[in-house]
């Protein structure tokens, strides 16, 4: 039951933001950029497992991951300059996320 409630809440937030993107894309972008998923995931994790040490490590991992996940957007920033199509930018961004994962593991290993 708890899993279903968590899934529904997260789905509602994402669905609302994607709907809003058609009407107010700048507001939708701001909402998605907020750490909503982080706030929800940290609260859900702590509520479910009651392990403060694990929750702190989880938060540190998120802190390291946030700048690394920006690698996804690099091809989109270069799209106009290098005439990169959306599908190519999207797939390239996912590939950069894959590389970023290994960087994240290396940095997160310090704590």
C-alpha cells in the first residue's frame, strides 16, 4: 500500500509538470528543477527504514549526483551550434549520463 501511494504521488507531480509544460514551459522547467524528487525520496526512505545514517549517505550521494546529471544537457546546449537533431542530442545526453555514473561512483566513494 505504501509503495502504491509513493508511486501515485510521484507520478502526479511528474504528470502535472509535463502537462504544465504545454501551457507555461518556464514554470514547468522551474518546478522540475526543484529538488521535489529528492525531498520525496529522502522522506519516503527515512519513513520506511528509520535509518538516519543511510539517509545521510543517500543525501550526500544526491548532492554529488546533481551536477553530474547536468552532463545530460550538454548536447542540447551544443545543438544549435553543431546542428544536432533532438534524437541525437537525447541519445548523446543519455550516453553522457552513463559516463557520469562512473564519475559519481568515484566521488561518492570518498564518503
